[in-house]
C-alpha cells in the first residue's frame, strides 16, 4: 500500500529524487520479503542422549557385550600457515577432539597441514605425547571444556561439583604438565632451526671433505649444500623447508601421511598407577583415538583450490584409512567446548528419517570478544534466528565449520527415495559394484555379469578416481551410516550390533593408498570439486557445497546443544570483520551469476529453501541501492526538497505503521530466538556498514571475476593474533573498504550544516522539508555510528591511517561542492552556477 501510494503521488518539484527513492524502496521491499518468507516455520530441536545410549551402547540380544554400536566419526581440522595460525591454538583444538566423549575406537582425528610445515608436524607429535595424560585426566574427572587452554582459563570455580578427593592434586599436576607443554610448543621454532643449522653444518663439512679428497687444496669454488630442514631422526623433511628450495616450498612439496596415534583396540585399556607419568589413572580407560597428520601434494601447474581442495584430500585419505561414515570439519581455532556434542549430532543422523540428513550444522561461538564492543555479537541474529528458521524448511545452510557430514551425501549420491526403502541397495548407493552371484553355470551369464561389473567400475573410476581402496570403501560407508532397523517403520536400516565388531588395524598399504589419493594429479579427469566433495570455483565453497546437497533432495539439521558445542577465536579487528563480509558477499555474487543460481534449482529443493538461497545470493546487490539511499538525505538537504512533495499526514501515517510493524516483528524474533535487543540492533547497524563498504566492493569484484576471470578477492580470512595494530578491535588494514562509509558520514554531516544554515537564513524557509532531510540523515548516521566510534573514539584512536581520511575527505568535499553548485540559493540549478554561502 505504501509503495502504491508513493508511485501514485509523485514529487513534481524533484522528480529525480522521487524516482531514485522509489526504486530503492521497491528493491528493499523485495529483499525484505526474501528475508521474511523463510522465517515462517522456525524450529527448536532437543537431542535426547539417554535414548541414544540405550539404543547403541546397552546390552541387547544382538549386542550381548554392550559394546558401542555407534558409527565412526572422522574429524577434519584444517590449518594453512603456522606463521599466521598459532600452533598452540591448533594444538588445543586437536586435544579437545581427542578428549571428546565418543567411543574411542570409532573416533579418528585428521589434521590437514596445507603448508607442509615441520613445525606443524612436530606440534602434532607433541600433542600425541601430551594427550596420553590429558585425555585420561578429562575422562577421570569429567572436565569441561576439554581444550586445556580454555579449561585452565575458566573464571568459575573449577572445584565445584567434583567428588573425587584427588581432583585438586591431579589438576595442579595437570596444569604444571600443560605449562611445560606450552614451553615445548613455543620453543619448537628455535629447536628446529638449531637442529637444521647443526645438520647443515655437518653436511657442509662432509661436502668440503669430499671436495678436498677429490681436488686437494686447489682453489676451486666451495661445494654448495642446500639449506635443508631436518627432522629429529636425521632425515630431510619432505614438506616445506624454512629456507625455500626447489621441491620444498609452500606450493611445491610432496604428499605426507603419518599416523601419529594408532587406531585403538576394541577393549578398554586401564593403566596401572606406576605406569602413569604424573597422575593416578588406575581404573581409567587410557586409549586414545587415532590421530593422523596429512599434507597433500602440491606442484606447480596444479590448482590447489585452497580449503576446498584440502577438504577433498582429507575425505579421500580418511576413506582409505578409517572410512568413518560421518565426518566433522573444524577450523584450526574451533575447539570442542562440549564433549558430548558429537553424540548430540549423531542423534539426528541415527533418528528415524535420519537417512535423509546430509549434515548437522552447529552454531558458531567465539571467545575473546568484548560484549560491550559495537562490533561484537552481530552474528547472533544469523545463528539464533535465520538458522532456526531454515531448520523448519529443509535445513540450515553450511557455514564452513562445526558441521557433521554424512559421507555419502558429500560423495554426490541422492538420498534414498521412499519407494526404494527395502533394506537393500537404493539410489543412495547407486551406482555400486555388484557381486557375481553364486550358482550361475552358464558361461554367457558369467560374461554378462563381468561386463556389468566392468561398466559400473568404470563409472566409479570416472567419478572417484582409480583408487581401488577408495572405491571399495563406498559400500561400507553407506551401510555403516544407516540408522538401526529397530522399528517396523524403518525399512532402510542396519541390524543392531553390526558395528560392534573389531576394526581392522591401519597397515602400511593403507597409508600408501592414502598418499596416492592426495596426489595433486589424482583429481584429473574425475568429478572431484565439480559434483563430488567440496565444490571448486567459488570463495564461498561452503555455501555452494551445502546448496548442491539441498538441491539433490537432502535436508540438514541445526543442532543447538545444551552448552556451546564449539568455540573459536573472535574476530576483533574491524577490517578483518569487513574482510569476512567481503569474502562471503563475493561468493554470493558468484553464485548468483553462475549455474548455481537458486532460480535454476531442481525440484528436489523446497520453495522456501529456494527463497532462502535466493536471499543469500542477491544480498550483495542490495548494497548498490543502500548506498544510493544513504546519499538521498544529502541530496534532500542540498536541494531543499524531499522524497515526497510534502510531509502529509498520509505519508507520516505510513511511516509510523511501517516502523511499528518492523518493531513488532523484531520483538517476536527476539522473544522466540532468545537473542538480546542489542544484538538485533547491532545486526541492523552492520547491515548498513557492511552494505556500504564490503558488499559494495564484493559486487564489483564478483561481476569482474565472472565477466573477465580476474579475481581480486582475498584468498583466505585470517584472524589477527599478533602485531601492534592488528590486535586492536578497531585496527585497520583494508583501508579502501573504509572510504565509502566514511564518505557517506562526512557528506551527511556537511549536508546537515548546509541545510540548516540555508533554511535559517532563507527568506522563505521550508522547515518541513528540512525536518524530513534531517531525520533521514540522522538515521543514516545512527546506523554508521559503530564505525565512527571505532575510527575516532575506539582503541584505534590515533592509529587510523591518515590516507583513509584524506581520500574520504576529498570525495566528500567534491560531492558537497557539486551539490552546492547544482542547488544554489539563487535558484540556478545548472552546473557552474554561483556558489553562495550565508
């Protein structure tokens, strides 16, 4: 009704101003509808861990010993650069995973080191050693959280509700052990350098000695010995060397797979007291989950595809080694805060109808943020409102970390259709390799079966590559991922106790196969990155990967645990935060301008889920209209006009009704989601800040990349952890992102001064139009206030690069002069008219 009234009642005095405002308001209405429609059926879920325990870990006729019958979970932790991603943070993440409350024999942890760094490798070795005391300590005293740094940093009383008398003594000893562990981690760099220098000096001496044996004391050039990086066993490190050398650089190194902790036995192992290093662990299961270090091969001429490529390499390597039917991916800084989170996620996978769940997304929480900071908490609306709303349709989108996946869904298979749920094969495992039936006497029938086997095997090789171990693992992963067939309504399931059998140990042939499947050339002529695994070609590979699964008919689940499942390091840097928005928005533009456009989805996706993805992909385009709308009050104050002819009662009534309705909707969202009012308001502010800065740049970058192939976007989003300015919550690095919003603030302030002065000194002042422009401009400045606070009064005061203000000031002055010249008080509206000030 408001838009119809606006279109019908044109402002003839400023038709150009009226036209721009109406176009922007039409787009805002369209964008608002796209955002609100998926919120029609929000859902809150609760997992019952007691039911999971009764079904999978209690004595039954099929499982008389009561051994864990839960499917395996492979946990993937990705790290890319030990110089920018602190080793101690990564070590805490690995330790928290190893100490998770899940059957030890069904849990495996894989660390992907994209840099192939010896520092990361030796950190994992130290973690494996320290885990022998940390993990049993967590089991003995049931401590939470199970990352040692976060646990020993708790501000609450650590002795509350601890019943064992030796807890105080064990905690003190454990803390002393952890302090020594941190000293060893922090000294790794110097230790590796000292060791490498010593070995290099030895090699130089040997080379010089051989040189003298051959040439005597002749003045010939000394032999050159490469400055290698050496391992503790006296061999060259096959990955990246500290001193770059051919075949040993970040983008050119061999594949490495090293099992740091072997797969545990199926029977609990209790250590005697005298065998413990510092704790009394008698009666405590001291087994540890399997821990594997993985560094994929990188060579010049082969695209590494960044995180998506690393994840696909982990999927293949884990399929050959442990082949868990489910896997969880974590960033290097996302430690396990709730040790039972794995079980809660498995509740939804093993529930009735869980065979249609492709992934379970956990909310992302962060440590280190300041609750009073204007830049903190703006993501709460995304996690508590939008994700819960999508959970009532087809499920939340994939957010890049803290997500439990079904392996078969990532392999590109479709969910099992209802008509094919009969306990055997279904489309979920098609095409699959059939077995030649027994009792076939005809040679012709044998040949037909053999030709069919060869045809299906060829299809597998075209999709997954030529690894026989990887292909053979697919049917097993499909079977182990089924829910229990413990009810007549569950037709597509597995018998109880089927997974309680002992697991095969890891052999050298498995490790060799894992090395072969992470070779840089393995994906050639396969569908990895195109239809299988993480999808390549977008900086938001997470959104596209989840979109492909929903498009095939899978659904996802949003799992909010009783305590935070995972916690990471908060982005406390203003420009790092804007850089995140820039990366995400650039990916959304790429999605909209590609074949992944939600408008071209298949019937496998529900209508409202399509609307949700369309809202994400069109979100950056709003920045263009938002920037224009934020400049409209400037034009109003300079021209003495407003977006309407007059501030009539009808216009004010519409504005009042719209405002009240928006507030009611906000209160409803706050009430059912549980967020705070301040979080909702920060989200509104960041919608304007991000829309006038990062999203505007992303729109340009995305269109440029799709049209010309030139990629200007940042490859990775790092969290600043050291450095003088980078640790400040309002520090600046990407200064060019700051210029548009600062310019908008400056021109609005100048326009307010010019508009007020003109109206005061005018012979026939129009106060109503001035009031409209003032309220409009103040509204824009209120939304941009957090940026002004960070630049002028925050912790970065005095550290803001002067060039940011210079460029913003020059642009603002230019726009102001043009506005004054075009709309001078004498009524001359032509360029070059007199510029008159009161």
